[in-house]
């Protein structure tokens, strides 16, 4: 059983930066591609980005491309989401998820097998 825990959320002003971390326990970390999703109040959970099992490949939603960067350190069993140039519309609960299918481009929440509890990011303008 894979257990994921996000951290690093908080409040930031528009234009600022935040780095989220997602630590894994259980399972074998490099057997999964990883994804980041977010959910704003009243909206569906949406794909933010994904990273392959070895970190060589990434994919991003158009809304965050060029501003957000996903990376992973398999030795530390951790995946990161660096968020720069934040906008008020980036305000959401952010979730990391693990995908046994190893497809870092999967954007459907149903393709992911394990989820963290989420961490709130609030961007004020």
C-alpha cells in the first residue's frame, strides 16, 4: 500500500512562489509515474502535471505550463511541484497521486491508484 503525504502549502501573494512536496511511504516509488492535481471550491479536480517514473519526462496543463515545474527524487521517495508566478486562479487544494500504469500523461483522476490528502494553496491578489 502506497501512502502519500503532501506538504508545503500556504498563503502567498500573486506573483510569488511555493514549492510543494509529496513524500511516499510503502510500495516501490520508482514503479509509479506521479501526478499533481488541484481542486478549487465548486470545481472538479483537474490535472496540473505529471512526471515519469525516472523523472525524464513531464507533462503540464496549459494553464500552468512555463510557470510550474515537477521534479522527483527517487532516493528520497519525494516528488515536488515548484510553482512560480502564481495567480489568484491557482488557489486550490493540491493533491499528488501515483499511477501504476507509468503513463505520466494520464490526466484522468481514475487513472491514478493512490492519492495524498491534499494541501491548500491560497494566492491573494
